C-alpha cells in the first residue's frame, strides 16, 4: 500500500508531477495553434481574454493550473483558469479530440 510506504508515495508523486508537466507542454502547443486562429478572427467580447489565457499557458508550459490561475489578472482559482483555458481552446478551434490525439502522440514518441 502506497500510504504506508513513503518511498513509493514519493515515486507516485514524482510520476504525477511528470505527467502534469507533459500535459502542460502539450496544452501549450495547442494554445499556440488556438492563438493563431483567434488572432485571425474578428474581435469578439471574449477573444482578448481568451488570447491572454492562452498566452499565459504558452509562456508557462510547466506551471500547474493553480499557479497559472493565481498569476492571472485578476487572480482566479485553478478551476476557473482551467475553464477559461478550455473555452479559449474551443474558441480557437481546438476540440477535446484534438487534445487527446496530441497527448496520445506524445506518449508514443
């Protein structure tokens, strides 16, 4: 049982952090594509906010969502930032299918 073995807990924690960093890097690549698509669109109510959230992820690919949310202006929770990022990606034409295909490719190669 991992809870009773500190060494195994540390290994599991490191593995989770590594997966989170990889997911952040993958998300940053998708964010770059979404920013290009959003910049080509006509201005809308949400476009500038979405671009800001996407550029924040691009600038900090290894950061946790909680950290990214706290460093936004105004600061927000990790859940609020994740939702904003999800809407921004969708607004830029990135679907959940695109995201899962991209992460599968990074696991294989």
